[in-house]
C-alpha cells in the first residue's frame, strides 16, 4: 500500500501497545479507576497487624516480610476483576478482540497487565518500605522485601489476568477470580518470602530463591497472557 | 474484494437463531439486514465479525489486500455499545482507537467535524447525550480505515439530521469501494442496497 510506512513491525507494534498502556494508566488514575483501592487495603492490613499481634517487637520484625507479602498478594487480587470487565461493559473488549487479528491478542493482554501493574500494584511496592517500619523491620530486610515485591508481584498480575479473562462474563466475579488464582500464586509467595528472609537470616540464601522468583515472573509473563487471550477469544458472546 | 457468507448458521446458548444465511458482497455494495427483534440480526453481525463462532458455514474475504488479509482485520464493528470510555475525553478516546486500530484515516479533529461534534472533543465522553455518544462512536469508523463496516442499529439514538449524515458517510464509503453490512429496522437511505430479511420461515 502506498501510505504504508516502512518502519519495522516491532516499532509499529510497540507504538500501538504504548497507546493502550497510556490509555489504561489514564483510566486507572481518573475517577472510578480504582488505582488506590489496593494500596489503601495494603495500608489498612499492615497498620492493623501490630495491634493484633501485640507489642512484641522481635515477633513483629520476624513475621514482617511474610505479612508484607501476604498483604501485597491479597491487595494485588483486589482490583483484578475490573481488568477486562470494564472493557467488556462498554464494548471495548469486542474491538480489542477484533483487532487481535492484526496484532496478537496476547500482546494486548500483556500490555493491559503491565498497565494494571503500574497503576495499581507499583504504588504498593513504593509504600512497602514505609510500612516495613510499622513491622519493626531492619533496613536490609525492608530493602530485600521491597525488591522481591518489585520482581514478584508482576507474576501475580499475569496469573490474575488468566483468572480475570475466565470470569469476565460474571457480574460479581471478583471473589471467584481470587479463589481461582490464589493456589497458583502460592509458589510466588513462597519464593518471595524466602528470598526476603534470606537477606536477613544468615544461613538462608537470598540469591537462589530470588532468581527462581524472577524466573517465575518471566515464565508467567508468557503463559498468563496467552491463557487469558485464549479465554477472551472464546468467551465473547 | 468480496465478502462472502456461505450457508451461515448462528447459535445463542445452544439455540439455533438462524440458519442457511448466505450472501456475497462486491466492492461498493451494501447489505441491509432487517427482521423482528430476536431474529438474529446482531448475532449474524457478530458471527460475520468473528466475535462469535459460526455454528455452520463460514465467512470469508476474497481478494483481501496485504493490509486487510482476513475479515476481522478488514472490519469495523459498531455494536450496541459505543466502546468509548466515559472517564476519557472524546479526543482521547478517538485518539486511542486511531492509534490502536492502525491504518489511520481522518485525524480526530476532522472526524469530529464530520459527525458535527467539532469543538466538543475536550469534553469527557460521559458528558455527551445519547445521540452525541453514538455520533462520537460513528467518528471511530472514520479515524482508521477499514473496507468492511459492520453496523448494528447504527441509527439508535440519532436525530433526523444525524441519520442523513450517517447515510452520506455510508454512501461515501461505498463509493470508495467499501462494503457495508447494517442491521436495522429503519430505512438507512442507501439506494441499491441488497436486502436480507431474517426471521422468516426458511
């Protein structure tokens, strides 16, 4: 075609996906976007724990990384139901699927996951060091936990996308998504927490569980969007 | 380029809604699908777009170009829903679809002028009236080029002047060698369009 630019397909695809990324980020920070729900939930859980556990500072610092990880995991699951449902309700999902013939639907899903993570989960990771102080954690432990959250939470979003795609047609699918997704996120939680402990407790290693965590994220970055794309393509009605 | 449907059958929830539907549209031809509620007009359009699997038969695009190899990649789909975000401004919505759908056509400003929404692009989509929302959604057909337009009740909520404007847009699209398949129960003002009446005993 005459007007077709000669730029590489990769450049074109990345521009298209950047447009989708920016749209989803914009939507998440506008009214009704719900980007803050996760971080407020995270804050509420972490602030309540010391009151429940009591003033034993050693105990708090020992369970700190685990509590941060569990709270972050649950907060990640909170906004997932809207990932595709919002697009389905206004008809955008039909067009996203229709355009899947032009650029892979899995790539569209991956972009939506990254936008969701940046908008709703990255604030958790940023807030984690501050909340680590509530748990009387030492600076090294706080840094390690924040780092493992940064590397591990995208995996939760990628698995969650597959759950969200399966439950996209259900009006109140939020809880179902959590139940579907939670067992699959357990390995991420285990390696995330053990790497965080590895940084502070001496005999336990940090690097090995951390690398496995990174591998899990990379693996799920491929598998999650592919599964979600398959579910979306067969779930349109 | 030809859009061909052969012996098409559609299902909703296991119930056959229609069967044995067939048509072939050349460049510049339009098909108006009419019929009572529940006759399967919307289902037919979704099957043609590939958003629903065909229970029987198939849809194919004969002689598609490099840019539009398949029916889905060659189609604009305007459904009941407008596919616009209420929290974004009309410009942002259209700008996104223009970038995402590829094959850019008119720019956002021109497209809004064409549907008589010029100067309203800065408003959030949620502030528009029903008819204005439909017009903004029609502008989406103009910001990226697609040879096949699949329109489901495109005139829903439009006033008389907007209906005529839409008819002009569709005529222009047909003159440029496009194909229009529209489900409607109102006359769309397209002369020489083929007609498909659904919901009759076959």
